[in-house]
C-alpha cells in the first residue's frame, strides 16, 4: 500500500515539474495552460473538427454514390448533361455559409490574442543563430539560453528541449513578450500557451500569455532559420510569485556578473 502511494505521489510530482511537452506519437494539442490556448482547443475540437468530419463523410458518400449510380454497366447510354443550376448554387452558397460559421469565432480569438492586457511582467526575446536571448527590461536582467547537449542532459530533462537558462515567469500574471531577431527570421512559439510570433530583424512583434499552472513548458523556434533550426528550444518555467521574486534577486546578481565579465573581455580584445 505504501509503495502504491509512493508511486502516485511521484507521478504527481513529475507532472507538476514538467507541466507539458511533446509526446511520442502525439496527435492532438498539448494540454492548455492558458485561457488563450483553451479557446484555440475548444474552437478546434468543438467546431472545426465536427465540420471537417461532416464534410469528409459527405464527400465520401458522393464518391461512392457516383461510382455505383453512374457506373458503365448501369448507364449504357451516357448522360450528356453539362450543368445543373440548382446544384451549382448550392455548392457555392453552402461552403460560403460554412466559412462564415468558422470565421466569426476565429476572428474573436485572433482579436483576443492581439489585444494585450496591461502587462505585469515584460520580457524581450531575441532570436539568434541558433539560440535565444532574453531581457527583463524593468529588472535590468539579460541572459542567453542555449540548448543542453545530449551528453550534458540530467534526469527528467527532455532531449532537444532543455536549456541552460530558462525563462522564468510568475503564475497567473500577464506576461508581455517583445520578440525580435538579430540575424534572420525566427519564431517564438509555446504550444501550451497558444503563443507563436515571428521574430523579424529590425522589427519588434508583441504577444502575451497568462500561465495558469506552475511547471515547465517547452517550445521551439518555428521558422526555418538555418542548419541548426531544430536546436534552439524555448523553455519557460512558471513559478509562484514568491519563487519568482527569489529568482529575480538571484538573477540580478548572476547575470549582472556575466554581463560585467563580457564587457571586460571586450575591452581586453579592443586593446
């Protein structure tokens, strides 16, 4: 009995630490961790999917019906009809109505994604070949985030997704992300938050999310950016507000030191 309880607690702890990530043979979306992603999943599962299935079944029925009804043995004298006005009107109007039904809720979700609430945390993500740089403008924190190589992975760190410096944000807070690139096109994407924005050199795009669950979430660059495009993951660790404040204090010391060392190195090189 005690062993069984231990297994359950271990599973719960693991699911808390790794909130969500891609899974082998996964067909659907990752579990939603924000209201935006829930809207996207509901739109897909409750509207788009039934419409797609209904259209597929109807088209299959028409194909089978046409093959049987108009086979050569049943029609020794082929019909010479070239058009049918009623059918042509129907196959024009019905798809238009279907598109309108799909478009209205789709536009609502898009508008909601593009309307950024008052930010409680602001982060800047800069895409490089091939890693991400992060800045907290209000806290004077700057650091770089590289993928951890296979040989350096620790237990529970997913391959091709774990990074050395994670982006840390507080739970249930509106996080605005300023996204740009330093060299070529990249894209900052986090499936569990329903976030994906292009990183364009010389331009700043904006997006936002409000994570509802504590844990670690994974994404990847989603714009082909060169030979190592598949090796610039995005890792966001969502923590409680108390943990976030503690992390800020440590980060201000840790990354400030790294910036100073880098500046000193540049001065030595210039000499």
